[in-house]
C-alpha cells in the first residue's frame, strides 16, 4: 500500500466531520445539535479541528516532511475518540464512527511507521 493512498484514506476518515466547517447544517444532521444551542458553536469549532487534521493528512500524502506531525495529529484524533468511546460504555449511536476510526488506524499505522523510519 503506498503512502499516498494511506494518507488519503486517513484524511477521508476526517472528511465528513470537517465538511461541517463549511456546511454548518451538517452539525444538526450528523449530531442532532440545533443551531441555537451553545454546543453548536463548540461543534462548529470541532469541525475546524477536523479540517486541520484533514489538511495535515493531505499534505502528508504529497510531502514527506509533514508525515510525522500528521501521524501525531491523526493518532490523537482517532485514538482519543476510541478511548473516550470505550470509557463511556461504547454508546450504540457512535458505533459507526468508532468502527471507521478503528479501521482507519490500519493505514495510519502503516503510514506512521514509514514516516518515523525516514
């Protein structure tokens, strides 16, 4: 598996939540948070952070110099969610997200291993 493909796959994991930065209505659709809720602002900011991880992954796909940092950013994003998901009793509503993150760890591990070998 090439590093380009791995980084794009890891970026894809972050694409949908990142799109909410540009399409805030996705926040309501994906998470059920209404625009008049103060939590909406936090979720919108969360989308910006997902966008930052997405940009780092796409950058890493084409620039080996960014791969170590992208590995750390994506790993923090994905592993922290999985740990929180587990610690909160694996809520069924979040099962698909957990599965996507879990599967996404495979290309991340491969790409990250190569990033730190260089």
